[in-house]
């Protein structure tokens, strides 16, 4: 069950909820509602803080019961750290700490008051919006494939979180973005025997059928063959799960040119003939997180009813080895007419994206964005903390997206696409080689895509590091839906 959100304008002491969430800094000072509760309880909070039962260090939480002078039956005090260093990361961590504390247990309703304490450079609209997104993320539950008797199905906890404030627009935007993040996470977490290309197409159609103003078109093998998508179709040859090209449209901006987002949707990546043998193949269901991201961002934009035109193009393919699979040394003809020599069948993402990007140019985009779990080299370069962004010449576009990510703390970093890197893609037998050698693999992958976006205002996002956690308990993160949703919100002029 999804977490419900509301606003609250009553004093914290007078709000009837199961739990009241307050904040305290390392210097033992409380936020405004904390001070009010301390006064109503005749200094109870101050006494417990002096005694060391309540700590203001980041990550600390203390649950109090039946505090005098407060209608709430419980008070959760969350540490905010040093007041002088209190910023966006500390605020978002406090939201997450509080939500995770209440995610399971007896508390059904809570009032979050830390929205009163805006970090430096932020306002209350930001605190409300981000509180919704962060709390919803922390309370996410994956249940889709758990057995009927799995104990996780019986876990209950926080159901409704009220946020101190009166900014209804910020609340609505937070709910919309949180919905897009959850949509992305659910698709990413589903196993590949369920979430295959046809399933992604079904989900897109189902969404379009439910939402007024959204249309969906799905292209199959025959359609793509007629368009000359020889590169994408080559990657799909080894799988019985046939490829789909999914196009979702939101026409909120009248006759204006659309923002077009293209997502890599490799629903499972074996590596093809270059079979993955170095470990990590068990996590290759996440290779469609680029597709999941652009779908989730689309859901967010529609949920916010942004007055812009948005088109999402998803290339949904499974990369499998069989007797019909494409091979190293094959030469493919892309939709653009450029020929590609295959150096490695595990560099398949760029081979489906190049045709999807060429297709996307027919919409005459105001900006063209592609999102992909494209290279392990990006994880080596930036780890799990930042999305890698690249462009051939549109540095202003990349800066807009990075700035949007700073607003939401869904951060990115730009890597160069200098001409000096392009030579590594030279081929004696085709126009382009699909790999660039050992060094700067994330950059040379971006160089490959740049060959198919000439004349476009284009940016490439490599999300291989940020899209999912590691190991058997790792899950899809929903990143960078927050970054891209905020960028579209900024572009709409309604931020």
C-alpha cells in the first residue's frame, strides 16, 4: 500500500497522530516544533537531551511515549547534526531516518515537522516536496514476486504522513515525482522472466489507457525492419522475447517542440556471444533501468501536469546467445545508414540506442536525452554516487540537468566528449566500431552515440553506477528520475 501524504497547519502539540517527528541539532537546540513540545512538556525534551537519552548527532533517533502536553501518543526525535553544517544531505537523511524508523510497527499516522527547518539555500516549498519524495522512497516495499506466505507481506507500519506546512503545490509535485520514482523502481526490481520487452510495452499501454492526454504506440519487429533498424534488431536476434520500440507522448505544451527522452531497455543482458563470465550477470535484469527511468520521469511529468510536450522512446530488447545471435565481426546497418562493426556483443546498449535516437529525431526535439546503464567504466569512474553526463557541444543542457540534480540531491557530473576520443571507434570494415578499447570506456561509448545525434541538442546520461544497489539484497534506486523530473519542471517555467 502506497504511503499517503497530507499537509498540516495545526500546532504540533495539538495534532492528533500516532507519532510526532521533531528535530534536534548537536548543540542540543530543537527545531521550532521541538521547542514548542519542550515547553508544553515542561522541559522534558531538554532534560532527556542533557541526560544523553536524546542525541543530536546525524543518524540518531529516540522514541518517546506519552509526552505531557502533546496529543500525539509518541514523539520521535531525529538528530540533525551540526547546525552550521546543516544542509540538503542532512535534511534528506533525517527524512529517511524518520520514515525507516516508522516503516514497520504500530505507528499508522505521523506528523513530520522538520519541513519547518529549511537547509541553507532552500525554502519551505523545497522541504515539503523533498520530504514526500524521500519518505516515499524509504517506505517502498517490493512484494510483486514474494510467496503468499512470505512474512514480508504481513509487515505493516506508517500509512499516512502529514507534513507541517501549507504549500499544496509543493506537496502535489512531491507526490507526482515520488510516484515516478516508485514506478521506475518496481520495473527495475521485477525479474526478467516477467519484465521482458512485451511486459514493458503492456505497462506503457496500460498507463496510457488510464491517463487522459497520454498516447502510446508500440513498434514490433516488422515495423522496425521497415524502418531499417538493423542495429537494434541484430541485438534482439538471439532471444525468443521479441523486441519492442515503445513511444509514449504527453501533449501538455500545445504546438511547442517536445522534450524527447530515450531509454535503454535491455531487459536481460547475458552479453550475447561475448558471454559475461566475470560475475555480475545475476544483476543484469537492471540493464533496463534506463528505460525504467525515462518511463518514471514521464509518469512524474504527467503527474505534475507540466505544460510541456514530452515524448519517451524505449528500446526494449533482450540480449541472448543462440544459433541466430549476432556475432563479433558482424557488420550492421543502422537506421541512420551508418554501418557498425561489432567488436563485442556485450556492448549492445549503444547498438539499440543508436537506432532509437535516430528514430527520435523525427519528433524535432527541443532537447534529446538518452538514459542508459551503458558502461561498467562509468561505475569505475564515478562509483555509486553520481550519474555521468556527456554531450558533444551542448554544455548548457548538461549544466541545466546537473543543476536540477543538485536541487533534488540526485547528483551528476560531466565527462568530456572531446574529438580526440573519437579515433578509438575507427574501423577498417565499417563506418564505426562499437567499442573503443580499454581506456575511457564510458566516454568512448558516449562518442559512439554522438555519431547518431548530429544536429540535435543532446545529452547522454550513463546511470550504470546509480541505478541499483549491489548484491542479492540490492534494489533499483529510481535514480535519476528526481534529477530529470526537476529538469522538466524547471524547463516548464513553473518551478
